[in-house]
C-alpha cells in the first residue's frame, strides 16, 4: 500500500512510460513515481537511469497483475497511439495494438484517486466517436471523468505544436481542466531552444534534398518542399510536432542560410522545382529534439540514434505533464 506512506508526496505509476516524459512532469508536479511499465528495452533503460528509485517493469501491460499497486494515488499513461494516429491505419478497436482497454483494467484494479490518459488527436475524430464512448464506459462509474480535451502543447509552454487529447478522471471531489498558461503570440518559440549557427549535441548527418514534386502550401513552413516528413522550423514559432519516426529525412531542420522562404516564393511564382541538396539545411540533433520536448539537457537516452529519436518523439512533453499533474495534485490535496 502506498497511500499514506508519505506525508510529503502523492504517488503515481506511469503505464507505457517510454523514456519517462510523463513521469518527469508528474514528479515536477509533486508526485512520487513508484513504477513505470513499457515493452521497449531501450526506453526502459533510459527510464531506469532517470528514475532509479521507481520500479521499472519491462513487459506488456496485458495480463500484468496490478493488485499490488492498490493505494497509489494516480495512474497515468499514454496507450499506444497507432490505432488512432493519422499516420497509421486508423483501425481503432480492431487494431490489436489498442491497449486502452488494458489501461482501463489497470485503473479499475488499482482504483487510484485519479487517472490521466494521454493520446493522439485522432482519437477524437468523428470516425472514432462510438469508440470514444466505449472507452469512457470501460472505467468504473465511481469516477467523475472530464470530457476528453483536445489540447496543443504549445498552449502550456512547450516550444512545439503538438496536438493531443487528455482524459482526466477523479474518484472523489472535483477538478477543472488546467487552463492554458500561454496564448498565441506569447508562445515559447523554437528559437528559444534552437539557434542558427550553433549545433547542440551530436550532428545528424541526414541531408535535406529538394522534392521532385513539391507539395506547395501558402506557408513556406508547411507542405513538403523537401523529401521526407522533416520540415524547416520557423524559429519565431513553436516547432512542428517532433515525430517518433525522426532520425532520417523525417527529422525537422534549421534553415541556416535563410533559403527556404525565397525558394517557396520561387515555386509560388511558378518556378521549377530544384534538385540536389538544400545548402545550409541542418537536421536538428537528438539533444535539440529533447529540448523541444522540454526534457532537461542532462537527460540521457539509451540505445541507437534512431531509438533515441523514437523515444523522444513518443514522449509526453514533461512541461505539459507537469501542468496537468499540478492541477490533479491540487484536486487531490
């Protein structure tokens, strides 16, 4: 039993913890993390090093006995998002990677005082409306559950546009969804983290190559002017969403020589697409990706370069987790 073991801290567990972005934010909000669970070996190695006092369970949530964690104050987690992601097959409940029912099972077994579930925006798409209602019905009717909220991490001080849904449930009492801490025009910009002419961390050797058939949009920073999913970052705004598939040409980049805007104008005016590499284009590093996610600079990620990018892209931004966690902590206290 954990509730009452300490007068100083509320306790939490993080399911599908990955590298621990959610855990880190919850700890900053005043929760004592007692357990993290994930199937990814590299992510769990990262987690163990960052949270040596928490029990690190490397394995599947399916079939795991959560009875031992009864008394924990908060169960939090971001079940795998591939079933609902716009980048996936969008099969929802028909996708065998859908672990939301297992997350609900954990909550109903532990019966924590609160739970937080984070997931991709696609979960609120019209095609998933019936499934969303089914999800809400999975949790014990003893919980008061706030309507699922679509939020932008940039509204909470993250220097990155990242749309996610958050579901909060409370066993007793009431809670208001945390209000945004930042508004458009006052966002934390990517330029507060990234700098032209200064590479932070080990360089990424992936090149930026002109697309043969550009997907042209009104903004030079939208569409696809270059091969892959990586986009030029406007340093005056939050960065585009950091992708779990980053590492190669899906890694966003810095336009060191201010060449993207003139090239966009060239295309907009009817010019032909160019070929070869973009001179002065530089992919952001692992460290810079982590900083855009609001991980501390001293955070160490285990595994290959590709694995580290994946762990960072999959994570809940610690800053976002802290704001949400603080709101829950206030309700519990």
